[in-house]
C-alpha cells in the first residue's frame, strides 16, 4: 500500500471513529437528560396537587409546567365537549375534552378521560355529564403548536373528531375565543370517578421511550469494531 493510500485510509478511519464516538457520547448525554426528565415526571405525578394559580405562576416564570399535579374547580360546559380519537387499555374510543368554566370567568380544557368508540355521543353516557360546580385533580399538559407528524390524519372539527390536540381549533370550533381560554390542558387523574364510570379518568401516559443506553452501546460498539478491524488490517500489512 502506498504512503498516500495509507494516509487517506487512516484519515477516513479516524473521521469515522470520531463520528461514532460523538454519536455514542451524544446518546449518553441524551440518556442523562431522559433519566432526569423521567425523575421529574415521577416526582410531579406523585406530588400533592397544587392550586391552579400556583401552576400558572410556574408558567409565568417561563418554567416547564408539564405534568404538574393540580386541583381545579369550575363548571363543565358539556355542550362544547370535543372528542380526541384514542386507544386506551386496548380499546378504541375517544378522550373527552370539555371546557371547565372557572370562577374568574376563564375557561380550561379538561381531558375528562376515555369513552369507548360506540359511546362517543354524550346522550349515550348521560350519567357522566355531571352538572354544577366540580372540583377535580389532574395533570397539566402543554398545547401543541403544530401537527406532530405528517402521518396523522387531519382533524375533522365538523365531525368533532380530533387526531391531535389543536388547542386553537378546539377552542374556536365551539365558539370560544383564545383570549378567554387558558393556553394548556389538564388531564383528569384516576381519582376522578364520574357517575356511570364514564368518562374514565387517569389516561395520562407517563412512560416515555428511553432507548438511549442501547443506542450508545451500539455506537460505541461500532467504534470498537472499527478499531479492531483497522488494527487487524495494520497487523497483517506489517507481517
């Protein structure tokens, strides 16, 4: 092998090795970030509920409020509920999002929980349409600024079927203005027991995929394999 070819080969190997090691290190960093995030979610999930005003103070500081456990009181406007297509415990159906009128006149979208597909219409589960003022606990969930994936179908507000949480359209489609609705959602937790058992609360997903250790091992493993193969080739060339 000529010196020029050997130099080029060595340079390519070093570049590839640097890339593989960088990818592995990046995944280790992502692993630490994800573990910290999961620990925060677990802490918030098991904390005693905050008053809604306390959660708003967190957001006012520009801090992340996702999964904060809160307590809210108000009156549901069941005539304005929106239906989010979902699968829960292996069954297809809908999450029922209903505006909760707060004492100060503002509205808050509450994910009351799951109903089976054939019970989409409120008249088929009238017992769960609780009247009057209610107090419930749940978890703060952020609004989405755009459809999270092009693979998702477009929302169908006219049919009251949503495939992603478009807070803006959910709000305007029921005649509310964004100015009067809090810019986030609250998922009712499992403590909420509606008459008739529906909607069924406690649908919040807390498990986030965490495969970063596997990815890191893969990249570092490829780096080790590259070093081994390169070393073997160099050894054979010298012998």
